[in-house]
């Protein structure tokens, strides 16, 4: 978690976030969202899903 703090806090000139920082933040958001996806499936008593269902669950983060 400390590594994420350093990456997200990494700025380029002019206080703009670096591409690496944005990428690190996206990876963290995707990991959290995929955990939510798994929890929702488990709550419904399901364990099977398609790649497309999982992808659609995180697509907004990838496209941002």
C-alpha cells in the first residue's frame, strides 16, 4: 500500500500527475472493483461468469 501512495503522489512538472501515477491508481481501482464483482457473485450464490461480464464491470475505469 505504501508503494501505491508513492506512485499516486508522483507528479510531473506543474503538479500534473504522471502517467505512471494515473496507471497505478487505475490498477488499484480495478482491483477494488474486481473484488466487489466477486463479492456480488458470492452473495448471489454464483461462481461462474464470463470474461465479458467481468470486463463490463470494470470497463468505465479502463476507458477513463
